[in-house]
């Protein structure tokens, strides 16, 4: 693992306006994530873990503080620059698979590449490589309804990987899966981290899921707790 920080968070605060009241989602959070790490963000509902993930991924903006990813201060980008930055640097995996039901697995994975200057043959090569990586090369012509939940999430992971992003971020990616499928998805994320060198940030409330990460950070009421623990890494073998 490269020890240089790929994510640098400094005094990050996020406030939401709820009627006449300001609600603090994050309160002066500071942390570093090294390139090649697999980090789990844990905490109860409302702790700020998803908010932190969304700011790192450029989906949300902080109220104050800095979020620097691979040397770019994400908070200084305008909306067009931010969209371009996300397309180039972030692969997002959601709890809901967000696949388009009328498109095949191949076509769903290809979608992010339609925003690039790649040729049709180049896009095909990228899509096939991504589906091979998640073990679904033989399912690329299947529609989502012809796949299991675990296979649908694998397609979603392939879609997140197809642009070769700097960060792979996952927000409760096993929340809609049975225990067996969840374990397969978490093992896949671990393999992508270990063998493909992807920096993975996982939001979860499940200690069993967090155990697949190499480091676990705990948030509570918008604050990062001291003494964040090292996970007992689960082997994917």
C-alpha cells in the first residue's frame, strides 16, 4: 500500500438547514486516507458517515473546511468542473443497484464511457474487462431482471470500475442483499483493493462488513471518535 494520502480532510463541517434550525451533520472532522487503503466508515444512523462519503466523492459540498482528493480541493470546483472530476476519479456503488432495467449488463456498464471520447471498440474493451473483473463476463447480454441481486450489484461495481477511477466508494452496498451475496460482494471489494490496488471507502453499520476493511473509522453525532480501530481483515481466499 502506498502511504501517501490520497484523501486529506481538514476541519470539515457540514450543516443542513431544517426549517429554522441548523443541523450539524459533520463537526470539524479531520482525517487522511492513504492510496491503496480499504477504509470502513461506521456509526449509527445520523452519525454523518454517508455525508462524509458524499463530500469525498464530490456528490455533496461541505459548509466549511477542506476535502482534498489526489491534490484537488474538491470544494473549490464549480458544478461543471465537479461533474468532470467525479467522472474521472470516483466510482460510486449504492445500496440500490441503480441499473436501468431495459439495458443489458453490458449497456449499463458502458453508460459512464458514453461521456468520454473513447471509440466504440475502446468502450467495448473497457466494459468487457470490467465485467470479467467482477466475474460476469458470461452475463453481459442479460437484463437486470435476469440476474440475482448479488449479480446486479456486481454489474453496478463493474460500472463503477469501468472508468478506472481513483476512488471506489460504496454506501451500504450490501444493504439489499442476503448474507451469502453480501459476503461475495465484500470479498470482491477486498480483492479489488488487494490485487487491483483500488482505494476503497465503505460506509456500513455492520461490523461483519467493516471487518473486510483494513481500517475502520467510527463517527458519532458528526464527530470522528478517537481510537479508530484496525479491522481484523477477513481473508478473501
